[in-house]
C-alpha cells in the first residue's frame, strides 16, 4: 500500500495550511507559508490547492483523480461534490468524530479493523459513508486501553453538524451529507476543477 511519508509540519509550511487542520497543535497560531511573497502563476495556484487537499486527506493522485471524475458526473457544482466525497471517507469521519487525534492515526486505526459501519467491520479507509450509517468502535477494540481511556477522559472534539456523536458510546451517526461550509480548512476547490478540466 502506498503511503505519504512526508514530514507533516514541513509540508504544512510548504502548502500554507495550519498544522491544527492535520490534528497537530504545534505552531498552530502561526501563519504557515506567510514568509513567501513570490507571485505564483495560475497553474502553480491550481496545483497547490490540489496538493493541499490530497495532503490533508492522505489521498494519492490516482484515487484523487477518480474522486474528481465521480464528482464531475454528479449533479451540482463539481468542486462542492469533490469536497463532499473526500469528507465522507471513513478515515476522515473517524477523525471528525474525535475517535482519533489525526487523520493519519484514523487511517491506521481503520486499516487495523477497529471500527464498524452499521455493525459490520470495515478496514478500508476510503470507504464512503452514507446518510444513516452508524460508525462505532468495534466491540473487541472498545476493551483496549486506548479506547477505554478515551471514554473515561471524554476528550471529544466538536463534531461537524453533519455528524451526530454519542458521547457515552464510542460511536457517531451520519445525519446528512457534508456541505461546502463543513470543510475545516480553507480551500479554493474551483482551482482544482480548472486544473483537471484542462
């Protein structure tokens, strides 16, 4: 399986995103990439936006292209559809529910089979959740020290409005499809659409 092994903070600086978006609090109050004042070409800006989204969600080019083609066939704005698709990935949902501290950790936990969707174990990070799906820590995994501690400490982050989280049980439910304003970082998706539509 191909993995992105780039240093997170260094990549955040390059792409101009806050490490807090990735789940890292280090230097989150700084404006990464602010020291660079060079004027970028139109292509460079488009490429930067694409790389930003790919990096945040941990997606490689082939899969991201597939998401774009799927989004283009859906009714509505292609950019909004694309962001909705990547936001609905199971590893992202686990992160957004506060069941993992970073998207990378969420991806690893999903791969190791710690989560169920509607009672069935799913170990595919790119699995797309639907409205009504219930994502929970599997019964076997809920007894582990990591999830016991999480339940006791109750260190949950605020879930976005399209997800309903049960604080007592380590689970959440998809109550709506994510909208454009539910994305937790700034992205100009129209630039990605322009790049792919050339």
